[in-house]
């Protein structure tokens, strides 16, 4: 492949650092991009994503859907000739197991409403 028709992307993290830029085919899915982000996440950063479900990619104010390709996500190949498209990365913060257990235990001891509307 000679590189023509590829889309050059970089991924902006919450702290302002970037992953990339790299070139991708327009037929690549958003889920595949998320896998790349997870694989290339800087090891020195805390709270990195563990799976692609922990990551959301945002472009032009829209959250991109996993099953769509770059082309379907309306990333125009010729939109920015020679330019790099920046996608923002949002990571779902990890929820500690202790916190979940505490919330579950607290909810078990509290009285619940058992109202019935007729």
C-alpha cells in the first residue's frame, strides 16, 4: 500500500499528551482503533484502560461507535490534505472492588420502598 487514501490520526489523552500520529485505512473499525490505543497506552501513566470498553473516542464532538468504520464515522480522507486528525480519548475510571463491595453492603442494610401504585 503506497499510503494514499490513508487517514492520519493522533489520539489526545486527558493530560494533553498524544499517542501517534499514525496512518490508518478508512475501512478500519473504531473498535480496532480502540485496541490500538489500549496497546499503545503510555506505561508511565496511571489508570490506563484495560479493555477497549474502557475507552471512548471522540471526534468533532461525537462519540464514535465501535461497529462503524472510519469512513462511516465521517472522517473524510481528503478533508485535511497532509493534516493530522486529532481524536480525544476518554477513559472510564477503574472502580475498585472494595468500593463496590462497600456500596453493596450499605444498600443491603437500608430499608427499601415497597410501594405499589394501583
